């Protein structure tokens, strides 16, 4: 895992335990390299973890010169995290092991617009927590909106009709465990940090296409959240186009008009498809494009062109090493790509034209798995984003 700086002293023991959990048996040298620590620090801390029965020495493996390296591993399962993704009509919940394996996945019908919506969310998660036999490290929650901080969890989410909703305090009282809350795209960036691109890169973007258009920004190995927790809302970049429905600027869920998401989010694509070829759903649009419809393919290509121009501006602002593309919309990426690639590369400065774009396959449990990563990443939280909640997770991990 590449990080901008080594973990603070109080993060080192749990960071080592978490790294062994996410990567499996690892040598002291690779632990030091992965966490940005000195070999002496790793030797001292692992000696204590071995004495406490948390970590054990395993077999030796060949090294590049010198004596064989001894691998270290966890004595037993360190625990699991519960991840929940809140949407406008359901809550997806997964149980995730430290290595990122999704052990179980469930979905609960949910209406965020009711007067007791947060109370109902608390009851859903409390029942999930009560059903677990494993040692629970904490609960992570991803929401489609801005969150003031992971630790407090006050949420503004127009698509859920939530304004200053005290999600974190209510859920902590309901479930009796540490609870961390963040924007859902930020949770995907957290998962990439633990299990994907973030192991090799310290500055990257995670861009999602689907119902909305979002972006998680990672700088120096940590999620950049901005002054009020709303960084990365690229779906609300104002764009101009002569296309769309009748050329008028379409309304956006944020209350404005002409936002990128209003054009190329799921609702925007369907609006355009309905006006131009009578298509009434995203599934129908994708099917038509797959079957060779010129008009359907043109709609995707135009969406890709808009995304390419907007994303080029973000690249110039943030200067990432790599961009990861995720979300429900990647199923149709081959049709987006015909408009995206020329627009994106053409809009970049010469020094940025080679920035890699990695399109990853999508499964529905990835949103909730990302939410669980807020908990599982607490041992690496050198920036202190999770505050007291991250400290409680580390204490439950048995190594802080």
C-alpha cells in the first residue's frame, strides 16, 4: 500500500495487523515497505504482537541475498466489518472479512423519505449486527450525498431528501458499535486503497457512472474530502450542450439545471433516449446499442464526449497518477468509449495525455463493500478522518 507518510505511532500495531489481514502472510521487510515504516519499528512492534498472541511467525521464504525471510501471519481471524449502502429504495448490506472477501450480502426495502427513516435504518442495521457470530469491528455506511466527516456522519443528500441528517449519531445509538459514514463514491476509493489501485498509487481518482456521476479523490494516500465533506461532486459541474431534450438545459436533482449528471446520469440518458427514439429504460437503451442501433450508440457516444471533457478538467486540477472507472454504467462502456477517448485525450495538456484509465468490472455488492472499507481502513487512517470511531475500531482489532 502506497501512502504519503508512515502511520502515526498509535496506528502502527493495528496497521500491521490490518496489512496482514488484507494481504496474508508477509515478511517484516514487506510490512515496512508497505506501511512506510523503518525495519527497526516493524521488528519492535511485531515482537510485541507475537508476545500478545495476535501475530505468529510462519515458514521462511527465499530472500534476495542473506538469510531466508520469515513470514508473519495472524493467529486467528481478526474480525469482520458490516457495510451498508443506502439508496432511494433499498439498503444493501454486506459482511466483509479483513482481506476484502464478501462473506454475505443482503438487501432490505427502504424508504428514506419517511419521518422515521433514520430510525428504520437503525433497526435494519441493528438486526444485522445481532445476527453476526463473528467479532464485529464496526459498521460503515455509504450515502449518495455530502457528509461533514466520517466520524460524526451528518448527511446532506438531496436524492434521499435528507438535509443535515444525523445519520452517524442515530446509528451508533442503534447498533452499539463504531459507525463511520461517508459519501458512497469515497467508500469505493477507500476500497481501492485497501484492495486495488491504492496499493500501488498514492494519488488517484475513482469515477463512477450510473444513476449519478461521482468522483472520489485520493491525494497522498488519503481521501480528500474538502472543507465540508463534499469534494468530488463532479456530476454537478455545469456543462453546455446543444443536444439533450429539445436543446433545453435539463433539471438536476440538486435543484440546478445543466449539470453533467443531468445529461449523462441514468435519468438523463433515458430522457434523451425517450425523446430521440422512444426508449423508456436504461436496460432498453443498452440492449438497442448492443443490437446495433445507430441512434442508441450515438446517445452513449455523446455522453462519453461530455464525460471526457469534464474529466479532463478534473485531471488538470488534481493531477492523479491513474483514474479508475466504476459503477453500474460500465456495462455499456464500450459505447461510451467511442465518444469519451477522443474527447478526453484531446482536452488534456500534452503532459497529461497519457494518464491511465482503468475500467473495472462491476458487481452490485461493491457499494456496500466500499462502505465496509471505511471500517477496515481505520488502521491506516493517519489523517484522522475517522476520529474517535476509527480509534474504537482499532481497539476492537486488538492491536492498539
